[in-house]
C-alpha cells in the first residue's frame, strides 16, 4: 500500500514546492523592488527550501530507477527528514514574522500568509512520506534502491547427491 500512496504524495510535494517557491519569490520581489529594505531572511529561507525540495524529489524518484547503486535507503530517509525539518522551520519562522508585523495589507500580505500555509501543508506531506519510508526501512522492505516488501531470494547452486 505504501508504494501506491507514495507517487501521489510525491506529485503533491512537487506541486506545493512550486507554489511555495512562487509565493516566496513574489514576496521577496515586492520587498526588493517596492521598499527600501531587503527581503526578510524568513522569506529567503522559503525560497531555498522548495529548491532543495525539488532537487531531493529528483533524487528520491530517479536514483532508484536509473542509478540503483547511488540509491541508499538511509540516504532517502536523510533527504526526507531534512525536507521535513526545513519546511517546519520555514513555515514557523514566516508565521512568527507575520505575527509581529504592525500592519499587513494588500496582495503581498495575502501571498505571505498563503506562503506560510502552503509551507505548513508541505511539512505535513514530507512528514507523511518520511513516516512511510521509515516504516518500510525498519520493517526491512526497502532494499537496493526499490521499495519492495517481498524478501529477495538468492539463487543457490544445488548439490547433486550422486556427486558427493
């Protein structure tokens, strides 16, 4: 069941990464173009996180298929955990920043709020896939680049009783 659920979650992660990247880019552009201050570090961090996330998605999906030797279960789990941690830190930091603003009006404020919400949804998606992958690894099902719950059977040479 984990395999059937993983692909739609990966697609949602990619879509949400693109949405967070677009919203963060819009807010950062507004700060850089329309104000006398640079964009806040919270917004800049939420530009970095979806880019990292898209790179991680490429590794998580393409490495097991095309480069099985470069695909290790603990590497996959590390990418999953990093993305979970990054999105958690990003949406909490942006939400705290928005909560401290004296005023927040206009389309840029709505975009920043939506950015925090989509980053929170991305955090939930990465938490879900991290949990699925961790359960699969610790059950012993994720081996040699493929998520397969069936044990691999090695071929053995049989001993002919007449030759012994």
